[in-house]
């Protein structure tokens, strides 16, 4: 309980020491250690500990949590193959929107847009990143009408989105492809005016 409290309070070094002193509940202790390592930026130690939880499978619920955490951490470290392996194993036994999105984003980053769309398609449009990536993926698949519809809806629902500049750029590009040049210019001008620091 002291270790869990220290972790909850953000005292991760203390949590590590306290978890190491616990003799029972091995799976829970290892998970606590792995999460503490991760919060401290010690990602390789976190992944090694998560692998132990996954391999031992002393508790299936913990093993599933370890698979997701390992996938998320690997994705953050840009270890795409490892991330896809962990997330793939996790999604075999758990239905999880966040994991589906992360898997789709990994495939999207590899320009495997058809594969990415399989993971995005069931995600709700009520989440900023989910709806943006659906629209972005449709664009790269050549589904411009669907992409524009989704991204215009994204602009309406999430006006302060961190993806707002990218959304404008893609909508402008779609209008250009449709030879709607005045509309394209208007969207590009809005992009320049609203996001002068954007790389887009």
C-alpha cells in the first residue's frame, strides 16, 4: 500500500524502493516496478520488467496490462515492430479503442493506410485523434469525399484540436485535387493566418 501510495503521489523513486521491499504479490510488484521505471524515463528497464510479467503469466489480467504497456512504450520509443507485436497479442484477448488506435497509427506512420483503416474503422468519432486519423487515412487511400466529410466534421467538433492545422492542409489539398481552386486558396489562407508557425 505504501508503494502504491508513493506511485499515486508521483514519488516514483520512493515507489521503486518500496516495491523492492515487498516479498509477496510478485506480479503486482513487477507491474508497479515497470510503471515506476517508465515514469522515470527508464524505458528499457520498464520493458524488461513487463516482459517478465508477460512471460510468467502468473495473473492473466496483469499479463494483458503488461502487453498494452509494453506496446505503448515501444511505440513511444519508435520500436514499431515490437509495438505491433505486443499490441497484436493484446488485441487478441481484449477489445480496446486506445490499442486499436495505436496499432492503426503505427501502420499509418508506415504508410500502410489500407491496413491502418481496419483498426480505425470501428473507433468512435467522438474522440479528436480518432476522427482526425480516420479522415487523414481516407485521404491517403484516395477516398477524398469521405476524407473531406470527416475532416470538416472534425473542424466543427474539435475547433481547438492540436490537429487543426493538418486538418486545414488536407482539406485544402482535397479541394485542389477537385479543381475547386478558390476553396483551396481560402483554406490555405486560413491555415497561414491561423497557424503562422505551422510547418504545413
